[in-house]
């Protein structure tokens, strides 16, 4: 079995070797020989990164039970703050929901159905349309929370944005203001402070409805329940992955009309590539992009680059006028990889380098707000369209929105030339 910690330690050693070469060989000392040594170390780091990625993917597959155990521990902590009556009610809801997943409405007791219907009625003010007679019920609080946690594991926008969870889905007027040019004042003794010279604006954060599309699960997974088979977790992950993909795509490039406003859509042009840079970018372009952001935003903890993995591949090859790489490997998660001194986030829904594309964004990405509605509805389908194939269908409905909420310009983009 591959030891991930050993691989990370090996990578950290390589990163230190590269940093030492760069720091101890400045100016004329940075010869072609040193440059080749650094490039060779970077190639080794790329190889180790690929090994780590494969090992982590396998560990995730092998660690489904561990993930379930962590989820159970989190649920236990939440339950510790509930009354005995609330815990018993939560247990009845969870048990009834499990029976719904395994057996459907026809295989449930009347008590199970009433428990799920009661939960639906209690949450009716949230706007969820869940009708048990049609095969749909609101999921238990813990189940829905774990589904939203699974969305966060998808990475991309959720790794850098500010995420807000609400019980209901009514539109929220969010205050916006650009304070980068606002300063205080000297006030003479016995003189009132001024009221300021700016006003707040607002932007609406709503809740668009998303579906997972129907996930078909074989009878065998539902029937062969036993140790090591977590059908609820399997279903939750399958549904979450689909919702994560579409929400991340729209949080990245959504138009903002009838769907979330993506960060790329909201970002102004900080630097436009010159003619002939339809599929390329120069180091000076990225320095200009960096300085198109007000220093007040560049100093925020959420500031970083974001781009597609294929863009990173190109940026790793960039060097300064002395041949020194602009990309630096980090030693560990506390000191991560950087480009031009800033952290970066890989997002596979970012546009790749192409004519007129905004392939790179930079700035305080925490100014992007994602809103999740905690109530999630699950439908189960056991009609002939699925049964004749030996399957049961599941469909999740959830609601989300996202947009850049700052009135300033905390995030800007590099746009390639049209030709």
C-alpha cells in the first residue's frame, strides 16, 4: 500500500532543494546548470504529485467507512445539544427515511409515512415542494448537511468562496459597499463625527432549484445490506457529485440571468492580451493583472489566482528574465504552492486558454458568496421504467445561489486576444 505521508515528505524535501537552489543562486550565479537542476526537481515534484493524487483517490475509495464514521461523530456532537424528545424525533425521522430509501413508500409502515409527511409540513415555509404521495420527502437534517458537505469536497469555487447556509430560500438583500477609498478623520474636541460620504448598495441572493437528474441504483445494492455497504452514503455521494458539478460550473461561469452569477462573469478585465495572444499569456500580463487589484484587496486572506489545470501547466513553465521559475512548490499545506508569490486554486470549470476567453482570475475570491438552502428533497422511483431493468431511481432537489457581493472590484480577469 502506498504511504501518502512518505510521498508528501518526499515532495517537501524536493521543494526545499528547489528553494535552496533558487535562494542561493541569485543574479549571475543562476547559471544554465542550476536552471536545469531546478527544472529536473520540478519534474520530480510533478511525478510525486501524480502519485499522491492516485493514492488519495484510492484512499477515498477505501475510506468510505471512515467518512461515514466521521459523519456519525459530527452528528453525535450536534445531537448532544438536543433534548431527549428532539433526539427521539430525529431518530424516528432517520429510521423512516432509511426505510424509504430501501423499500419505497409501499414498503413503509403508516407510522414511517406520517413521520416523513410531518417533517415536510413543518418545513413548508421554506418553499420546498415535497409530496410523499408522489414519492418525495425532505431528507433528515443530518443527511442534507452531509450532502452539502460532500459538495464542498468537490473543490473549485467552494474551496475559496464564502459559503452561507440558510433554512429557507427567500431572497436576501445583501449589502454591498466599496470602502477601499474611504478613510477616517481627525475630530476636534467637542465636535461630532461626520456621518460618512458613502451609501450601501444591495444585491439579491436568491435560491435557484437544481436537480441531480435521476440516479439508477441496482436492486442488489439495496437488497444486500450488510457490513461495509452504506447504501445511504453511496446514494448521497452519487447525488452530491452531480449537483456539485453543475453548481461549480455556474458559480464559475454562470450568466447571472436565471442562474447564479459566475465569478468569471462578474470579474472585470484587469489585463487584456495583445493581438497574437489568443492562447498564451506573458509574465508581464500577470503582473499587470495582479496590480489591477486595489492593494487593500491584495492584502486580504482570500486573495489568490484561479485557473484550469491546463493553464497551471503553462504557468509552471514561466520564468523571469534570469530564468528563475515564477511557480514555487510549497513544503506542505501550511506553505502551499505559489505563483508570483500568491496561492492559487485549480478549478476545472475555468475557461481554458482560447480566443477572447477569461482564463485567469485574480483577487479576493472570498468576496464571492455561495448560498445553500439546507432543506433537500429526495424522490424514489420504482415504476416499470426502472424495475424492468432491475433498478430503483433516486432524484435529489436542492437550492443554491452565488454571486460576487462586493461593490468594488475585488476580482479581475486576464482575457486573451480575439486573434
